[in-house]
């Protein structure tokens, strides 16, 4: 048994926040099982790509997180440095007896009663590719092929979040029911951060073209299933491409981004007692910033206007502007001026929803604290004017991930064992079975 077998726990100090990190090492006879856990994010069993313990020095890397660790073992603890995407943090790991686990009982486990094929699909003329997993029923022709499109921010093919893998679960359930599915990782982060919603649409169209010509799909109809911003990508792709057979939108938007973000700000700050009384001020500042972005034709012009607005805030407060507001403006400034955000702020989803002619199923949770259910479902329904085959359904008591929940706030996602409500999964299956021909 290696001297380091066991559970090693430490805290990363990131600004004023502390994030617990666990290194779990288990001797399994002829091999070592070495993974990371992030209990504060409800994530366990993050695979390490390399691990070594030589001359009292511990090293490991995790490619998926773009991180590495180098530390020295002194007989009691490991003292070292954790580096992620160029930023370094001190991390001391001490042995503990208890490993905190978060059950995810719905996650599919091998062996699967269907086939999985790893695919790399080019989406640009210079050969950039996305990597994903195609699932195929083993018997009979697939009823249809479903392309999964994840939400905002870099996502892997399973849309992993807080230890949940909703796309893996949905792919499993759909494939067992006779559908082929394709889910994919977003492009490498260095590429992804330069992309916008329209680049994501280009990726989907390339995947559609590739799957439409695969012999093992037997000319099955190909449709889209998008979550959150993935729903918006679905609207744009389906508006542009009459070959897309159907769209399933999960927590998808019809409102423009500024309205969605103001709703999120309101839900977030109203839920925190410490921010009581500051919500209206924060909403006003947020609204001002979003209007600056929407009215600016270029990022450079927006940057100049945001800087002017920030200086105006400081002057109005004689340099004593409320600390919460100052922190918010500083934190949001660079995000607001990213190409993805700037582009998304100028997209009106209803322009594309009006052009969608294929069958649509839209599901939004009544407790969604990120995309308001009533307003966005109404916008979808009212603008599907050329679409006689559509269903827009509010799922009572469900959040943005379509989990059955209490508050609907993001900090609840990881605490809930359920990955996706079985009711939502069954609705999707029933709708596909009656709609896809």
C-alpha cells in the first residue's frame, strides 16, 4: 500500500472565497485509483490524467480542469501549489477519515443496451472539430436522431453541473426508447472564449449535415434538443435550416438577454437577507449597464460608455458608492464586453422563433430562477405563428435544470439527488413518439 493511500483534504483560497478540494487515493492491487473531489461544488470522482509520488514529491494533473498540483509530503501533510489556467494558489492537503459523497442515482451505468460511437465532426473549413458521442439502438432503424445543445458557458458533452450529467441521462433514456442521440463537448476553451452564439449555430449545422448523411442512421429525421442558451441556438438553427425535423427546448428563452439577466439579479439578491434594501439599486445599475451594451454598435464603443458610467457612479457618490454596487460593476465589466456576451445582448430570439416551421416542444420549470417560465413560454407560443404543431408546457415545481425543487435557486442544484425529473423525461419521450414520423 502506498504511504499516501486515503483521503487528503485542503482549502483553496480564491480571493475572499475558500473552496475545499479533496485528493482521494485508493490502492486497487495492481493499480492506484486517484481522483479529485470538489465538495463545495457537489462534484466527486474527477479523473486525474497523471499522478506520481517520488522523492516525497506529489504531482497530479487534470486535463479537464486544466490544472496541476505539485506538493511535498513531510510525513504528515502535503504542502504545495495548485495551478489552474495560469493562476496559482497555495494548497496544503491533510489526511482525513471521511469522504463526502453526493449520490446521483439516475446516472446511467455500464453496460448499456445500445452502442456508443465516438465522433469528431469538422465545423469550419480549416478543420476545427467538435468531439462527441453518438448513441445508437442495437435493433431496428432509429426513430430519429437528436442533437443535444448545451447552455451558456463551456460545457462537456454530458452538460455536467454540480455532479449531475443531465445530457448523459437524457441520451440514455432516449436511446433505450429507440432514438439515436449525439452530444458533444464545446470546443477547447481557448477557442470557445472567442466564439459567439452564431458560432454555436454553425457547429450545430455542421453536426446536422454530418449526421444526415450517416448510413447507420438510415435517413432518420434529425432534430435538436437545446437547454437554456442551447434553446436559443435551436431557434436560430431551425429558422435557417428547413431540414431540421423538430426542436425540443428545455428552459429556453424567448426574451432578450437583458430581461433574463434582470430577472436573475432580482431572484438572486431578493433571496439574500444581507442584500435586503439594495435590490432596487442593483437592478437600476444593471439595467443601465445592459442598455449601454444594447445601444452600442461595437465593443469598443460599449467599453468607453461603460467606463464613463462607472466614473459617473463614483462622482455621484463622492467616491463612496455602495460597495456592493462597485463590486458588481467591476466584476461585470469584462464579462459584459466579451464577444459572446456583447453578441448575445443584441439577439432577439423572437425574430428566429417566428421563422421556425418544424414541430416544437418547449418545457420550462415554474421555479426557474434563471429563465422566467411564464414570460418566456408565452413568448415562444405567441411567436410560433407558422407552426401548427407545438406544445409549450410549464412544469410545476421544477427549476432551470428541470429538477423537482424547493427554491429554484442555483445553490440548490447540487444538493438535489435527482438529475432530471422523470416527469420531464417522460413528456419528452411521449411528445417525440407522437410527433416524429
